[in-house]
C-alpha cells in the first residue's frame, strides 16, 4: 500500500509566503505570479462581414514591412496552419492601395498560428515578422501570432469563466546549476489547505519548444478548465516543466517534483503522479518509466519513442508499479508515426501492459493532435474510463512508407486520403518550391511549401479530404506542370488533377468514380460554329448508362457552359461533371437526360446555342427540341451567356441557372414571356471571396425589381472556384425536368 507523503497545510503556506518574499536570498522553490494580461488581438486581422461566418482578412500596411524586415518586400504573404491537416502553408497577399491583403475562410473552429513574411523576389529567402503592435504570444516562435476561431466542435478549447490559475514556479536545479522555471496550472477552487493533496500531472515539451507552449499553443488552461468545471476529471495540478536536460531523472524526480510539492498542495505519492510529454518529452517520460519505475503511476507518450530495450523482468516491474501507459500519435505525416508503431511493437514484445490511442487521422505532428491527446490523457490519468481502446475514428498503427522516389505517377494517394506530391530533380537548385492547389478552406488556393529531399527532388505529404483537386508546382514564382501526372487541363496547361475517393464530403461523394458498368458515356460532338470563318468546334456530350437512341420519347437535354478563360473541356477535366452526373444518376437524383458541354468563346452566344449547338445535338442524339425539355446553365461568363439567351429567347429553355452569376434584366426584356416560359431560374454564388458576389447581388436586385421570378440559392462558402460550381451543379441537377 502506497503512502501519501503530503506536507501539512501550515508548513506549505509558510514556505510559499517565504519563497515569494525572499526568492533570490533563499535560492529555494519560488512561486511567482504568471497571470499575463489577455493578449491583444492582431489589428491586421479582422473577420469579414459576410453571410458565411469565420472568413478572415489579413491586411499588412506596406509602410510596416521595411521597418519589420529591413527589405522593401515585393512578395508578401501570410503563412500559417491553414492547409488540410493543419499543414503549414502560404497565402500570397495582393497589393491594394497602401496595403497587402489576403482573405481566407471559412476557417474551421480551433486554434491557428501564423506569421507574415516578405521576400525581395521569389528566388530569395523570406523574412518572417509579426505585427509590432501585437505582443509576442509564442515564446519559441517570436514572429508567430495566434487566432482562435470559436464555434461548434471547439467548445473544449474555448475560454471558460471561473477557470483555474497559471503560476510560474522558479527553482534551483542541481542538474544545470542554474535557476529554472516551470508553469503551473491549478484547478478552479484550488485550496492550498485542502486535507487531501491534489494529484499532479507533469508535462514535458518537445525539442525546439518552450514549456510555455502547453499554454500558448496547446491551450492547456482552456482544456483543463472545461474538463474540471464540467466535472469530467478530478481536480488536479499540472506542472509544465522544462525538459531541456540531458539528465531528465535528476531534473524531474530530484528537482522539479520536490519544488512543486514544496510550493503547492500536491501529492508525492506515485499513485497520484502522472507524467506525459511531446516528442522528446514523450521519450523522456518513457525513459523515466524504465529508469525511475514507480515514481509515476501514469505515463502518456504523445508522438514519442523509447530507444532502450525493455526486458521481461523490467516489464513485470513496470506492470506492477504503473496503472496507465498510453501511446498517442498523429497520422502518417507525424514524424514520430513509424517510431510509435515500433514502440507499440517493442512494448508488446516485452510484455509491458499499455494502451494505444491508435493514429489520429486528422492531423500529424501538430498541436491539434497533441491538444486532443492531452484531453484524452487528462480524462484517464486520475479516472477510469471504461474504454481502454483508441479514440473513436482513430486508425490502427501499421508501418507506413512511400514509394521510392521517381517510381510512380504522382500524386500518391493512400487509402486514408494522405496525398504525396513529388517533383523530379529538375528543381534541385531552386530555393522555393510550393504546390498551388484548391486545398485551402472552401476551395481556396494556398501555396504549400514542399521539402527538398537529399536527391534534389521536392516532396509534400498532407491529408486531404475526399473530392476532386487541381494543382500545379510553383518554382520561385514560375508555374510548372507535374510532369509525372498524366492528367491534362486543356485551358490551363500547367494544371494537373486528381481525385480522393470517399463520401465524407459532398464533393467526395459525387466525384468518386462509380463502377464502370454504371458510368455514362462521354463523347465528342463536332459542330460548325457561327464564329468568324465558321470553324469546326467541339462539345462533350454525356449520355446516361442506359441511353437508348431509339427510345420513343426523346430525352430532355441540359446545355452546360464554361466560364471565361475556359473552354468546352473544363467541366469534364476540372469540374468532374461526368463523375457528378454518374453518381447523381446512380442515386436516382436525376431523370435520364443528355448533357451537352460546348464552346461558348468568341461568339454571339444566343445565336450560337440556338442556331448551331442545339441543331447539331438534336441531329446526332435522341433529344427533345421542346423548350420545356431543355435546360441551360453556365458559370461566371457562362452565366452571362445563359442569361443573355434567356432575355433574348424566352421559353427556348425552361430551366435556367447561373453560377457566380452577373448581369441585369435589359430594359426591353419581355418579363411576362420570361416568367411564362421558365419553369426554374436559379442563381448560385460563392461568398464575399467570390469576386462576382456583388454582381450577383445586383443581378438578384434587378430581377426582383423587374418582377422576374427566380430562386436565389443559399450562398455556398468559397471563392470564384470549381468547388463552388461543383456544389452548384450537384444542387441543380435534381431540380431539372421535374417541374
């Protein structure tokens, strides 16, 4: 039976008071107030007034760059953990008046960290800086600021009224021969005179981190405040020690723990002691498990490793003295992933009793992963959750490796949606290589840095949610195609595409290829254009899998137009329209129809569609020529072409839609005929990031004022992008030919 060695309240109270008053003279444990004023928000960041919340704009005054960096800065950016899996990425800023600006969102609730950067040119190194009007928030990263986005799913990370306190603990270290510091969280209602000493959790930071990062980036205070106030955990004290030491046993067991016990009402009984850490700190916690067995009865390893072996006898000793050992790690992008897999195997082979939380599929070696690890470990440290297995949704630990460089087409996509991009060696001498793609929030386009490999190739690995994507390499500001990706985009020669299968997102659900036997056919239809010289042009035509050219009733037909700078191939190559149609048809969302995607560039479109495209399509396919069986839609410039056709030829197409639409009702438009001949007129738009957003609102106002009957679909979060238009198409298709 273990014995509780807690000190009496009177002795502890006296020591605390003496330590505060005479720290330097006595050279003993010192308790110093560490309640910093709430950090002022970065004035350069503001939430954008928007129908979609959590969209943020970063605005850097041009005049602030030179004083902060020493350079004028022709390439200015905000860098932060905004990419999938909270991967660090770059948002280029554009010059606007006397400022540089960039907008992103909606951001998922949670904590973000970021910095600004400037470089004289693309081939030169970036110089990082923060707004000098904002305080330094991250001890080990002086240029970083943080941004907390409140909202559903992040309540456990939010500030809680009536929470605990943070104090700085100074103590003399016999290991380093210097005074050292730790940060201490005490729970709400902490009572230094409580008869029963509090259980205590010791935490050790990773290499390159400060012990204060548990609070600065880990949001430890908020996590533990919320857990304690909700009654989910037993009140405990948490000591965040400085693990920067080559002799961790002496530092923690002989210095830090006695100092904490001297200054706070915490137990010295191993049954009431837990220890955990990140990376190096996790390895140190595991080292103490082996070298100081019995000092801590609960041990947590967050992305950690254990170099030494564990014999059978030591395993029995550990099992006898330890109540809980639990391993945590992020997804395969966590640098400690394979080491954790090996650690799992090592402990199992040695007979050590432990729990595995599996692999967190959302993020890798980031504070997001470790926040969730801390939350889970705090629940278990001095409680007894019935479930000892991995957290819900976590994946089993299995060794992971990438194909040998240069051996397969890229990107490589594993079964869990982790995507790896790789260049050839042609950019071996480059200074800056990024992947530009629609991986940002709501389909925005950050530039995510690649990492140079020993053989001169550049590589990037990150988790990506299901859906279709387009991307290019940007090498010192110059666009390049991924030459090992066989896909092509006719209108954007540097773009490549890929698709991540899955049904966890709307775009994933509708762009994942269906079984071959359930796919429609995509054919090329040639026609003579009204353009100058009457050239032959082409259109893609999708027909359903059971299309019957001899069917008695002709099929309804949907004419779907591209946008400016695009052409007839884009809806197939980038928009994945064939996959969307296949899925919609297989689900029974749509009636059997034929879809024609033609070239609308450089012509009088109302004439082109009515005199050439429809005429050819009706001659080659079993489709109706009746207005009530025709639909016409387009994105951006294609919406203008669509609406111009509606104003000029009311009733020719009973179903009309514009995506990122603009225009107005002409003065001479026959509104009565438009309303009479139109069964559906539905308009879509992205949010304020969509540069046609205000034009769309003007169009809606024009139609409302003129009495044109229409529907304005709910705003789709995102910029002027394929993500918005794909979601528009998915919503539109089931509405066609059913009225």
